[in-house]
DNA sequence: CGCCGTTTTGAGCCTAGTCAATGTACGTGG
DNA sequence: CCACGTACATTGACTAGGCTCAAAACGGCG
C-alpha cells in the first residue's frame, strides 16, 4: 500500500487477490490480514462495500462523512487497539483515511461468525468495541451540540492526553489543525486561536507551529470540560 | 408507574421487587417486563446501574446528557421497535425519559446471554440495533458539527416523517420545541423561527402552535438536507 | 535558498443566541 | 360557563461567538 498514491481507495486488503505487494506492508495473520498505509491513504470510502472491518495496530485513522459541498465531519480518530468499520448494512457509512503512517488488521466481515466460533472472546471484543464507539459518539454529540469552542478544545486535549500519552500530560498530536477543526465542528482559525489563548493563559505548553502539546494546568482544563 | 410523579427515577421495572403497581402498567413477558410510563417520567438517569435495557413498544423516549450548568443534548429519540440502554460498562451513560405516554419492555442485562441462547435471532437483533444506533449517531454528528439551522430542521423533519408517518408527509411531532432544540444543537427560538420560515416559503404546513406537520415540498427540504 | 503545506494572526461580518414581551392552548376552580 | 393560571410557542430587538477573507510567519525539504 505504501507504493500507492494518497487518494486511492482500497476496496480490499492488498494480497487478498494475490497482488504483489511489499513484504513489509501486508502479513497474513491467523484471523486477519495486516496492512500498512502511509499518510493520507484512503482505507475505504462512504458507499464502498463493507467487505472488511479493521483493527488499528499503530498510528491513527480518521473516519468522516462529507456533505455535498465538501463540508466534513470527522466522527472519530481511531487509535491503537480500536476496532472500526463494522456495519449493519452492506455498505460503509463513512470514509476512513490514514492520518499518518498506520498499520491495521483487516478482518473479512463474512468470516465474523466463524471468528467468533473460533475465539469466544472475539465476539465480546467486537460487541464491546461497538458499544464503546457508541459511548464515544454520545459524548461527542454533547460536545458538538452544546459546548463552546474553548470547552471543545479542552475536552479534546484531555482526551488525547489520556489516549496517546503515558504521563497523560505530554504528547504529540498525530493530526493537523484542519482535522481537529472538522472533528470539533470548528474552523482551523478558531482551533489555532484557542490553542494560542490556552498557551497565553498558562493552560498548555505549545511550541510554535508544532504538534507537541504539554498540559500545564489540567485542573483548569477540566474546569472547562463541563 | 403511572401513579408516580414525573421527576422520579426508576432504577428497576416496577414489580421486580414485588412492588404493588397498577395492573395495566406492567405485564410479565417471556423474556422481559412490560412497563407503562407517563409523560415526563424518567426511565433511568446517567450514572444509574445499567441493570436493564429497553425496547420501545409505543410512544417516544428521549435519551440525553447534561453539562454541569444544565445545557442538554438529546442524542436520540427512540420510537417503536428501537432498543436502547444497553451499556458496555456497569452504569448508564445517559438519562432516558418518556416524551409522552410510553410503553417499553425492560430486559435484564444479566440475562442477555441467556436470551441469546434461547432465541438465536435475539443476539442479531441486539447487535443490529446497536450498529444502527451508531449509524444514527454518526449521521447526527455530521448534522451537529456541520449543518446550518435550516439544514438541521430539514433533516429532522424528513427523518421524523419517515419514522412516524405512513405517507411520510403528515405527522404529529411527539416532542416539544425545547426537545427539538436540544436534539439539533439550537435554541427553541431558532427552531420556532425556522419552522415559521419554512411555512411561509411553502415547504411545510403548520397549524399555529401545533405539533402537526405536513411536508408540502419534500424536494426543497431534501435540497436543504445536504 | 526558495517553494509549499501548514499555522498563526488580524479585521470585519453574519448566523444563531440572548433577553424580553406577546400570543395561544388547555386545565382548574369559582 | 367563564376567569384565571400555567405551560408552551411565537415574534422582535439586540448581541456576540465563531466564521470568512486576507495576509504574514513558520518549518521542512529539495
């Protein structure tokens, strides 16, 4: 997949039809196929056949929907261990792209019941992953519908700190400002201005034009969180 | 339940602990307990033990989250046939209230695996209901994050027409303006003004201060929908 | 060094929110 | 039967938070 351009769509994991691919990019697993995607590559698009669902091994995936005029809503960033792309119907209801370089495992949906038969715990993992996605979605609806720009950013930063940092204070954002904006229902200008303001008020540490963030005053951020 | 006031919380279906209740309000079923709630009654609150999950028999349930200062986001209206309130963790992550008079069936979560054993189709129904909730949530995030007030109202009206009317054109809204506002991330004033404007432009028919709606120009509404 | 993608900053505007008053429907009690 | 009270909905005037448009700054890379 690393040899393909960023705009192409993968309707199936490389190797599924015997395609010649770099050794490092795909690897057969007992139950799924490992895939490597580079920055910006599309994993699937809204409307594609939902033949596979996925688990993130490393890196970050953005899943999103578009309006006809191009407005975008990123409904989630999927990080290590997250499962996504499982659908009730036959088509994907959203698109998914690699935020940076990413490794995922693709599972064939038609083999879901077989996977569950083989591994009793797998079914629970799927159900729990789906329920956790729903919980995240519910929290995010509250954010999108009722929080101010400052509250949105505070919530986002605290969540990212929890999900991608060991000390829950210092971390590197995998995505750019436009991704954050389209996730929080804001514009890139508002995202940038809010970060600058947080830094000026001593809530966060922020190297100029960088994606590394340090949370200096988590208490104040939590105060903004609700 | 009909004898209780609107603000009380049900931590369990009446009858579960031998409470004396009106005959008409609860009825034991093979797999669950039928309950009747009157307008405004709380089924469960955020943080309550998620001992039961529910299926709507008739009427409409609103599920919502609150911020500390009282701002509310209604993440869904559950109508006939919808299943809701199943959680990954031990607590409910949102509150649920009857919009009008409602009948639901309460299923004990601890018996979920038994229910699935008994009825092979039940597990699929649960999984599908959960996935459909997730799809709805994703659509709704796009609405909340990226649609204008007019687009939000158009989407909402078309969705309600599909879900609670036979001809998909004439229907009675079960909820009041403040519920619509808190569902769409707007204020009641904006909801009211937008409806009035739609009526003036001939998109809908609207008896004054009434909840009955007729869609006159679905094409124009669909145009606003994306 | 210079280009390009990204981020930051500034100035002005607009959509939807706030505050306030009026209108309407309905149930209750005199 | 009507007067009143309450809950809900509509309408108006004004405000403000976040958006748009525009330009400058920064960083990485050939």
